[in-house]
């Protein structure tokens, strides 16, 4: 399957193993417990000496089939799925970090991720936020106690693109774990493995599912990180293939112990949604590119944040790294227009949170998902009070442009 195309791999992933009754999709397994033929058999499964299923809080056949799909999409060695993207981030950091550790993170982050990283201070884990568009800022922030560097691919909502390749090279020498959130690009636009990421996070609720009808998250090990040099792997998980030590500890301490389980019927929904990822993304990205160009010349739009525009500070980097510049953008309206009043005039685009939906969504970010962090932190991230984030969908482009035009005209 590794030599086949992206979509072919997703469509036929389940069939690489025997499927019950010849089903074309992995069926939904609702059982939470699994019987074993002998006492020794169940002991061997629990101790990892034999493959098998124990309890659905940490392993389930339907969820495992989705994990295999994600692993193939990310070109990794294995994945773990969680109930949400934030659950994946939380479980990963809490299971791999300890008091006294230091994390360097991009300052340009999803609001909930920012909130969680600040919460880590309560556990004695210090986080330094830096402008990760320049690797020198990351280098200056690193310490002997730095265990992990975290960044997103395209920042939400102002679309800054971190110096991904250079950061990967920086982390490789001291064996610092490099974690990239690939949600904004998805595995179709970018493979973090190419810039030496150790772990890749995806919010499966977004582009991978695509239909705005399921919550989920995943963590994928790219196979590039040397876990034998990572001091925080506990003794009980230093057995078997060393390349699996990190995920083994995350599955046990992060998934099993926290209970952030992805339900099997939700896994099935995400898996079927993923089949069309490579068909949906080009359409959404094409719409976003046209809209960004149109907004950039509109007299009522003060600024457009979209990495596909030539004037974007990381436009050259975007072209080098990503298949397309993505389908997320933000706009700032001129001072005389109230962004909330503008949103009220929209007839097609939906005023809603979430992103990666097939439908175009519009959101006033300072007043909603970034309100809690306060004006100073928003200013550091480049978020103004008039910033409107657009998650561009796959509608007919002419309809989208007409909707934004009439809304601007009405203001």
C-alpha cells in the first residue's frame, strides 16, 4: 500500500487485514470487553506479549482501523486516537512531561491549546512562548531542561507559518521531542515527518473528517525520535521495540488512565469522512486563494491574513512546505465597520466556531475563542478586535464572493 496514491491508501486500508463477512469498511465494534481463550492468554495480552484486545477504553477494533488510516496518511509508524484533538494534546504532554521540565512553544496557537499549556505551570512544567516563525527565537529559549518543542503548521487565526524545517534540525541534535499540530494543513497538504517531527497531532474533527459531525483527535509517531534518549520513559515501558516506547507510554498513561476514549461509532464516521480528504482539500484551498485575492483589493477590508498571498511574510516558506496554502484565512475590516454587524449580514457563510467543515464558517475571534486570554495575549498573537476568521468550504466560489460582497455593501 505504501506505493499507492493517498486516496487509494485510505479507501483500501481496512482491507489490508481480514474484515468480518467481507465488509468494505471495518464494522463498528460496540463491545467494551473481550474474552480470551485462556488465563495465560489474557495475561499475555495485558503484558503486551501477545496481540489482542482487553478493554475498549484503550483498544477497540474499529478505532484501531482508524489509527491505521491516520498512520498511513502521516507516513508514521503508529497512531493513537482520542475523543478530541485537545485530549490528544493533553494526554501526550501529561504522559511524557514531569515537574521541572521545560517546553518551548510557538506563541501563535489555538486558544484552547494556549490555555492548556499555561495550565502546565500548575504541575511544575514551565512553558516559554516564542515567535516560532524564526528558529533563532526557539534556539534562544531552549534550556538544558527543555524536553519538548511544540508548534502548529499554519497558526490559527492569523496564519503565521513557523520555521518548521529549521526547528526540526535544531531539535535533532540534543534529542528534544519535536511535536507539530498538523490540523490546519492535514496530512494531504503536509507531512511533518519531512521536517523531522517526532510526534504529529491532528484534530480529526476538522479536515480529516470534514463534515463537522464528529469529534476526535490523534497522535502519530513519525519514527524519527530516539526514545532511548528520552529520560521520561518509565521503566515499565522500556521493553520491546524502542521506537514504540513513546506511544506505549501515551496509550497507557495518557489514554487508559485519563479515559479520553474515542467511541467506535465516531471512529467509523471519521474514517468514512477521511476517504474524500484529497478531493475536498483542493476545492476548499482554491476557494480560499480566490477569496483572499479578492479581499486584498476590497476597499472595506484593511488586511488579509492568508499564507498564499505574495505579501504574506511566510509566503515563500508556505510554497516550499505545503501542497496548497490551506483554506483558513482571517480578515480585518476598516475601522468604520463593526465586524459583528458585518457577520449579521452574511446569508451563506455560517457564523460558527469550528473549522475544516465543507461549509464556509465565519467567526469573530477576539470576542469568542480568544476572549478568555485577554487583550495583551491577543496582541502578542496579532489578533485585533475586528479580526474575522474564515474557514473556507467547498461551495461554488461565485456564491461565496457574492455573499461577502453583499454583506460588505450592507455595512
